[in-house]
C-alpha cells in the first residue's frame, strides 16, 4: 500500500519538477536544491543560518524541503524577519527541524512513525490518504543526492519553541 502510494505520488508529480528529471546522486542535497530552482528561499535561509557546509557534509541526511510557495504562504514578513542576523538561532531551529539524520527513503516509512530531527524534536509521518510529515504533504519523494535524500513538502514545518 505504501509503495503503491509513493509510486502514484511520484508518477503524478514527476512532470511538476522537471529539474529533478536527471540523476542527482552525484550532487549533495544543497546543490540538488539549488539546481531545482524551486527552493531559492530555502537555500537563502540555509545560507543565512550558516548551514551550507553542514548540509554539504558527509551525511547522510533526509531533508524535508519546503518549496518557495511554501515559504510564501507564511504570514507576510515572516521570512524577512527570520533572515535577520539577530534571529539566526530561531532560523537554525526551524531549518534543522526539516532534517533527519540518515537516509530515509519512502519505502522506509510506515503510518504513524516518528523520526527525530536534527533540531531535537520529532516529526510524525502519516501515510494514509497521501504522505504527510506533520501537516505538510509530501509532493515529491526520494530525490537522491550524494549525501542523502530530499522529500519535497508543501509547507514549512515549525518546531515547538
């Protein structure tokens, strides 16, 4: 059932992300996100938080990557505020809440499972009726990179602060 859900999800969204059509397994998660072109806000936030070198590291990492549209859906001014140097700790907490240590592929998921994030809190995975990470829908799964995997999500995950 889970495998069938991901297969359907992958097939239905493959055309929505043509930048991922090529094999990205030779690029790290940061370079893969940059090349995709739909994660400019995420990449800018990773740079502002000083996490680029970490995410270019050996890993492996599982990144739940919000699209630019996901960041645009936040209340007006939120992203600009988070990118200010005085909010680096808060930004870092939010970004590291999107990262799970290890390489977790869609075939590893089960309904109701939890995963500890780099930030320290858990995210909950739901697989019934579509794959969700907390309240964010996975719109594209299993984008492999040299140091992990990216799963595209439609909203920004917020840890309890």
